[in-house]
C-alpha cells in the first residue's frame, strides 16, 4: 500500500503483485494498470483528483476496483475490466469513450457522472455487469456541457437510475431483473430496452424512438418521444 499526505503520480505501466490501496490527495495513474496474473484488488482513496490515464485490467483483469476518498475522478482509461465489482463513490468525469466490464459483478456510481466538457463529442458509456447490478446514484450528465453520449447497458440483473439523467441515448441490451428509471431522463436520441422489467417513475423525454422488449412495463410518469 502507498499512503501519502500529498500527491501521488505513477508515470509507468503498473502490474499489481498484491492487493493495493493508494491513499493521498491527487493520485495519477498515467499508464495501464493490470494484475500480475492473479487478479488483485485496487482501492484508490484520493481527496483531490484521481486520474486514470491508461486501460485498466486490459491484459490481466483486476479483482475489483474501488475509487473513493471524497475527491473527483477523471476516467481517461477507455476500458476498465474487473472480475469483481467496480465502485465509484467520487464524482466521475469521463474524458474518453468508456467501457466498464465485470464478470457478473456490480458497477456502482454514488455521486455525479459527466462527460468532460472540453471533448469534441460527448463521451459514450458502455457497462457490462453480467448478473451483477448497475447503480447510477447521482445526477448523470447534469454539468454544463456534461451530457453523456450514447449510454449502453449491455447486461445486468437490476439497474437503478436514481437521479436526473441526460445523454444522447439510453439502450439496455439484456437484463433479468428490474430496471428502474427514478430520475428525470432527457435524451436527444432513442430509448431502447430489452430484458426483464422496466419501471418508469420519473419523466422521460426522448428525441428518438422509444422501444420496449421485456417481461413487464410499468409507467408511473410521462414518456414523450
């Protein structure tokens, strides 16, 4: 483990040979991060800005990834792959099109999630959780010029969209449980759902088509397209 009262910056590619906790202020992992062949856990606890600059788990997946500490997180990694859960409790900004993949484990965002405002096109987001759950606990795309691009939920059991959500489109490709839209959702494009149950508890406005292929649909708020 590495604990400092100041910043940490790792400019080289990292291979984790143990379960690791990094604790400090600004924490930068500029290059790739992989396990050494045995899946390792990584917890990054930064009170400042945590930056992932390279692909995480692309060659050898991590056991899990936890990003906390009360600061903010900039994901420039492109892809994060873990066997277990991914937990982001900091406010997260996507600096690149982002793919998050677990092996039947949860992916959770506790705070806000935005696209980097200076990108030429909003960052897209794809999440594969298998039989795990997906939770978007904070406002998504609510910052100025922070709306996400296309959001694709490849697989999950339950999905919770618990706060306002703004993106180009929202597509769920597979699910076996219940997806709940609990925050006002604004899409410039389509809303597409395939899977188990869809519950809409907050207003949804889509600039494109709205489609549903699932077990049950419950609509408790206005849906416009």
